[in-house]
């Protein structure tokens, strides 16, 4: 298939490369052009604007930081929405609010442009290694048609429902499940450390109990206090948790753990952790228990 | 080895059977004698009192409901602590408070009786199938000597630390990790259901993401609303979460998610759920979101 | 002084009347003109647009529902900001977000238009009876000059700081203090009712203890379950608490009680309470304790 | 009336003095005898044991630290419960758990000894100045008979219900209302301080709004950071909040703010604040917002 791809950050770059590797023709656009070079060498065409990347494609992905960035790329000058008939399917993979996902659907609908979502779970390494979990949503026939693309970027694909925002609900709720785990680890580790016990040993037990790679990876990050470089910056984690809470409000379903995590992320921001991995929310719990951060670091390196 | 085993509830019965199956000689005691019959047929000696089960053994397990039950069996008439020299190792497997675990250690120490803990993670099926995760703690040489027994009952064994109560910290913190997961699922499911989406589908995605048997089992229980018969009764779950909070207090490590779960378990008790599985705490979240329990049941059976 | 007044809702009407009663000349504007009639009879000039109400005045108040309404009246067609030199002082009395208060200051500043805030605490009856508590903020000399106007509408006036948004911080934090009280009453009443005790009696004790009119008024509303007609609709209360949480985020100061109240207001919305008084958040606690709303109503009327 | 009084701590001493000042005959007992001296000079008889203080009296108060202390004084050697017929009315004024209040009622009932509660609200100064708020409970005729005593020690008296533990519900829920206020002030002050504003000014506004002496006193303590000497030690505050949560559990009424305050008091304990006033829970919020305690002190003294 002929594919457009807009947004070559750490996640987007891996996804684009795997699409290319699966034999699709690719046109890419990124605001800072340097990031397109590696893909160009592998055969991707480099476009000068979103609309140029989309033109002639059957489907065009957007994988960007937030609502605002997507809005600019879609509705801005030379944006995706300005493409003349027949428009490609716009596949939104960004983590956006459900309010904005609904607006995207409306606007594309008014213009007669096909639009679906394909949210992804996984860290940049998973994107690189075709190990993402893909959650798509939208008009069933269109989703079906794009299914081979999901296979090209992930290890499994699911359909959340018939409206594009449905995938965003799954994505945000999934991120909430992870955020809750980070907080939970933070509390458990703080308690075991205050008991004078080895929290790495506690992690070993939890790994045997839960047998989950997510527990293994985040558990190790927190136990070792390796919060830099960030896999996912705390500041972005806070953005996501705020979107979870907006979702909870719009749907009328209280999510008190999300509220609790939000408060702790705000505290983390006030202690200068915005660029650290969001699992460093665990340090808020350590401080609350009177554990010294430096002592922590020493234990970790010992 | 010659082993005593006191407490043949759903967990204890499976553990005792596996000890027997590993070639150990077993003397068993249970308050209600009927529960000893199956094991007697398999070769266990049935004792009339705790002290009689322990007499002549190298190690004697206690696997009972709570602090109070253990206290009676150990310090009551014909209790374990009344055994004359040389006393067997008392291996406490019950989920007890750390305050009581410390008291047990003191009392046994005063009497010169060896005492360790061997807490277990796993449901009754896991106990039956030798799949428990064992966390032991106590004087290292004694723990080493008992290691073959842990192998006989579980799939993996860990040592938490040199004091018996250390294993109770790991056990309570581990139960806390599960309790937090139940609450988290409850919030995520309530949100997806209010969005009009299929929460079984959401569970499929979470299973792909977390790849954990704990998520799979509890997730299915909650999604299907199969809270009876209870794997672990909500009332007992509340007991454990209260012990987690006592631990948090004694150690000086706030555990706000434990507080939140406690409050929701109290609400569940007020809605008559004490005998349901503790994962039914999710119904508190459903009610809070204005979801009708009966509608829920219908969705589940559909 | 010559005064413009925009927004004659339940609060604005009382404030405007008291300005008129203190001898000031008044020009009023309201989107729905009927609300201006009573004031016109008392001598106010009725304007056809915001800018016309402001023209020729020394100071013009805006007292509107939210950020959006203020934005329209200020920056919309025939808005306040379009007034030619010399502009009157714009006195914003609406409960707006601090982000928007800052933007107002910037925009007026760019245009060389004087701008201060004068937030008010009190219910419509207090507005009517000149009993508001006024919190002003902005350039000190301008605030001083407008001080007589605050005297005309309230029983006391305070200055929060030199930037207009400072008063909004005080206003939102004050509303938070009240919201916390409503939640607290809800929890206390639920407990006393579950104990089988008379919660009106409990309120008598709390009134003797706290001796506060705020406790007396809200306490009676909750004890009597008189949530309609609403003094302040729950839906608006949720708007305010959300602004409190945005403030907490921007300032980097976690406010966990605000999070908790927000979650409970969301639950109340899901149970159809949006038009009831925001003190009906107490019903969320009653439901959580398994108390029947109808039984409650009966007790209340008994 | 002939009155016994057991427990001459800061609260008890004031209450005893006012009983004496109202013309009652008083026999007093205190574990450390020095505290009886001042009252002896004013005419009180000093007893050598609880039972000796009670003997011959019509009513005997106990005003002690906790369940344990009351238990010892009542059921210990030479305890109140050992008094022969006719026993005086035992009036329990201590802040005890409702479980223990029920046990007291049972035990006295079995012995045919009259028992009521008369809990008090107020700081030591209020006890000294006859300004306590008294909440009594128990068999109506007995309560009526003791009413003059309540008049002698307080500014107002209320009856909670016909069972002695009913007053303890009111007392614990009242303390909860105060604890919630301390947390609320902590959050509000942290936000206003992070905004760069004067939190003393904010307190002025809140005092005008709430007009409550409780707000005035605690607000000033927190704003000035005058946590030593403690009016009510944080460690005792934690004891009370734990009793509130036990009450919530027994009654089946979740009290999430109590949970939140408990967690923050635990954090305060971990930061060495056990002997400071319980309003220093506000420092937990300040730390969470990244506010420096020393800077705080400087601001406070400036």
C-alpha cells in the first residue's frame, strides 16, 4: 500500500520503519527534517508538508505529541484536512483526548474524509521491534482494510469499537492501568525499604507472582532508581493522567486512583522531576515515608 | 522429615497433601476433625491437639485464619508452645499482622523454640497443584534446613530476611499489590462500560499488554461478575488490607491506595458483599458511576 | 462614580442594586434584557451592548458564569475591550480560572486598559443584602480608587496582591475550603446516621463547636436534604473544583481533598444531581454507606 | 454532690477545678500524685486509688489518655469496677473507641453499676475556663441526674443518645471534622504560598468568611507555624483518627477524608513531628508542594 506517515518521534520512527520493512511505499513528514534522513536512506520519500505526505496515499498515519500538535498538522496550513478528493484514510495513532478524537471524527466526516484511530501500547523499543499492541477503532470496513498495516507494526491488534474515539478510551484506560501500577510499586517499595528489607528481593517475589513483563521492566526501573534517560517523561505522564481524568468526567465514572496519581505527579513536578521517567512518581512515596533520596541512590548503586 | 501440620482449610489441605506426596511423614490437626479424614486415608496421622501434632516432629506448620486463631493454637491449652524440649521448628504460614509475628518470635525465643515464617501466595488451586510462591524468613540456618519443605509445596521459594516478620511484610505488601489491581480494574471497567464499550474486549487488550496470569484470572472474574463462590472472601480481603495499613503505620510509610481500597471494601460490606470474592470491590466503582448492578449482570451473561 | 455593570444574574443583580443604592450612576447590560427591567425602574440606564454599558464609565464590572462568558463579553463583537481611550477600569468579579485571569490582564495591558479583579464570597442573599466578602487584586492605586465600590457591595474587603489573578487564587481556595466542608459533613452525617443517631443533633453540637454561619447554613441544608432549589448548582460546583485543581497543577501544590471532592461530584452527576445544590455531594457518601435515599428523605421530613 | 475524679491531665485538672468551684465535694486520684496538689489546696480530698476516689461518691469521672488507661483504672487492681454497692455513676469523659465504650457498658451492666459518657470538646484553656462543649449519652434518667455537673464544666451540653457509646460517636466525628479542617487549611495555605501570596492575608479572608473561633485558632497556629508547645500532640491526633476509621469500619460508613488525614499523619510521624501540634499535618502538604520548611519558618517570623 501507499502510506503517508507524519511524526517521526521515538515511537513514530519505529512504526514507519516497520511499515517500510513490510513492503509498503512510504512518504514521511516531520517538522524537523533531520529525523526523516534515516528513513529516506531506507527508501522513504520525504515530504515538505503534511498534505504532501498524504497526497496519493491510501492511508496516512499521524503520530504526534498531543491534541495541539495533531490539530496543527490536520487543520493548519497545508494540513491533512486540506487534501482534495479522494482523501486517504487518516489513521490517528497519537494519545489524544477523547474530546479531540470526537472533533477529528466530526471534521473529517463533514469533509467526507475517512478517519480511524489506531492507538498503540509499548515503549520505543517495542515500536522498533514490531512488538506494539495496536487498538483500532472506527467504521468497520475501513478498519478491516487497514488491518495489514497494524500487523506490520505490532504483535497484536484489537478493535475497540465503531467510533474512532473508542480506541482512545482503551488507550487512556490502559495507560491508567500502568500509572496505577507505578504508584502501587512506589507504595510497596517504600514500605519494604522502611522495614529495612531489600526491595529488589521483594521485586523478585512480585515477578514470580505476576509474571508480567510490564512489572519486570517498571519494577526494575524503580528498584534501581534509573529514571534517566526517561522512557516516558513524567511531564507527559501527567498529561495523559489529566486526559484520563477528563475522560472519567465526561463519561461520569470516578477514577480515584487516577486522581491520586495526578496529585503525586504534581508533587513530583514540584520536586523537579518533569524530565525523569514517570515511574519516578515512586520518589513521592519515598519522600512521604521520610526516606532520603540520596540514601536511596546509594542503596541502588550498592 | 517428620512434619506436623495444623490447619486444614482450603489452603492448608493442599499444602499438607503435597508434603505427604513428597515422602514426608505427616501428623495433622484440625479443629473440626472431618477435614482430616481425606489426609488420614492418604497416610497422615490424625492428632487430637496442636501439641500432639507437633510432638516428635522436626517441623510443624500452622496455616490458620488470623492472629487470633494462631494465638489460640500456639498459646492456648495443649498449644504448640507447651511442647517440651526439643521443640520442632514452628513454621507459620498464616497471613498475620507483623505485630503478632514479632510477638510469636519473642515468645518462642523466650522458650528456646525455633520459629520461622513461610508465607504463601496463591489460591487454593495453586496450593493443591504445588504452585504456591513461598516467602520464608527467620534465622538463616533454620530456613535452609526447611527449604525442602518449601519445594514440596510451591513452584518457587524466596527468603525475605533474617527475622520471621520479614516474610509477613512481603506477604502483606504482595496482597496489597493484588488489592490495588482489583481496584484499578474496577475503575477501568467502569469507565469502559460507561463509554458503551465491551469491557471483555478491554480485558483482552490488557491481557496482551500485561501478559500476567493474575490479570487474566481476576480480570475474567470481574468482567464476568462471577463473585460467587468466592476464591477469597471480601471480608477476609478487608482483614488483610487493614493489616497492610497497620504495617504502613508501624513502618511509617503511607500507602494511600491501601486506604482507598479499604474505604471501598467498607462500602462493599455495607452493600452485603462480605461473602463475595474480594474482586467484587469493583462493584463499588460501578455503583459510583451510576451503573446498575442488574444491567451489569445481564451484560455479563449476554 | 459612573459605573457600568455587565451580568445581572442572581449575584450580579444584587451587587448592581447596592451600587445604585450607594448613589452611583449605573449603566447595565445583560444578554437577556428582561433582567435589566427592575434596575431600570430604580434608575439604571440600560445598554444594548457591553461596550455601550462601559462607555463613559469610570469602572465597569463583569459578573458572569465562566471563562467563556467573560471572554465573549470582553473580546467579542461590541465587547469591553473594543472601548476607545480612555477606558474605564474593568473590574472582573466572575469566578474564572487563573489562566484566564492572567490572559485578561495581558490583553488589557496590551491595550493600555486598566484591569483589576474583585471576587466575591457569598450567596445571592448576601449579594442582595450587601453582605458579600470582597477580595480585590491588581495595581494598588487602581484598587484603592475602586475601594468605595467594594464598600457598596460587601461587608468587608481585602486585597490579595498586586496582580489581578491573585484574587482568583483566594476565591478558588476559599471555594475549596467550602467544598471540603461539604464533603466532611457528608462523611460525618453518614457515620452518625449509620450509628442510628439523629444527625440533626450532631449538627447542633457542631454548630456549638464551630460557631460558624457557613456550618449552620450548609449543615442545615444537608441535614434536611433540601437540595432544591439549589443555592449553587452542583454542576457549577464541579466547574469550580476543576478550576481549583487546575490552579493546584499550575502552582505545583497537590490538593488531594479537591481531587476527592471532584470524584464525588462526578459520581453525583452520574446520579442525576447536576441541578441540585452542590451540598448534595453528601448523598454520594450516604449511598456509599448503603443508606437509602428515600429512607433519608423520610427521616428528613419526620 | 459528692464527686470522684480520676485523671488530672491538662483537661481533667480544669474540669475538676470547675466542679469544685461549683460547690461540689471532690475526691481526686491521679497516677502521679504531684498533679493532685493544687486541687488539694483548693479543698479536694486526694485518694490513693481509683476505687478510693469513687467510694462514697454519687458520680465519678474518668478523664484519661486512651482505652488502655481507662481499662486499667476501671478493671485493674483497686479499679473503679471493684467498688461495692451502691456504685456511683461512672461518667467516662475520655476519648475512647466505640468498641471499648460498648465493653465498658456491658461490664458495668453485668455488675449493676450505672455508667454514662460525657465527652468534651475544647482545648485545655476551655477546660480551665468552663467553656467545654459536653456531649453526654446513656440511660436518660441517669444523664438527667448528672446534668448539673455538665453545666459546671462547660458552656453547653447535649445528649447524643440512650447508649453510652453514642457520645463517643459524636466525639470522634467531631474530632474528624476538626482533623479535616487542618488538612484543608494545609492544602489551601500550600497553594496560596506557592502562588507567592501572603497566607496570613488568606486566613484573614477565611476568618471573615467562616467567622469561627476554631478556624481562627487553628488557622493562626498553622499560618504562624507555631507547632510547639503542642495544644494536642500529633501522635494523639493519629490515635483519634485511627479510632474514627475503626468507627467508620464498624458502622459501615466510608470516611475517605479520615483515610487521607491518617496517611498524612503517618507521613508527619516519619518526619519527626509526633510531639508537635496535630495541625502540623499542614507541613506534609507544604513538603509535597516542594515548599522548604526553613523558608517557611522565615516567612512566618518575618
